[in-house]
């Protein structure tokens, strides 16, 4: 899966919290978010002097970002509710990044066939 396929897949499954997401789909979308956030931040500074475009962008990708994170957890055979562990500062984030980077379960699991 390449960059454009991953981003278009995530955006086409805008609020789909079922199924599974492979590592490339998740990480390419994460990279897209970092780049887009930097660009919107620069546009905001150049045009407005405060965040306008950045907030609109963040709200637009909130649901697809949560959905791909849940589907990524599903790929590792974990419930999407584990996303809440990210509310625990530092330790929760480290655990989530480890799970996001982990290989998915081979074959079908309780959340469906591999993506």
C-alpha cells in the first residue's frame, strides 16, 4: 500500500470503526496528518496570525483518525476501547505506539479478515 492509497482508504472509511487496518494504512495516514498539520500551521501564520485553518483541518480528520486507530487496534486483536489508554500520560502513549507498530494477527481474528 502506498501513501495515496492509504490516505484515500482512511478518508473513504471516514467513520468506519469496524474491520481492520494494516500498519501501512495507519502509518501513512499518520505521516499525512503531520505534513498537513505543518502546512496548515504555516498557512495560518502567513494569513491570519492565529489558528484558523489548523482547527478546521483538525476537526475534519478527527473521526477518520480515531477510526483508523481503532481499526489498527483491531488488527492486533484488541478492542478499540484500548484507545482510552492514551489518556494516561506518557505510559499510555508508549503502549499505543507499541501496539500500532506491532504486527497484526495472521489470518482472521474476532474483528474480521486481514485488511
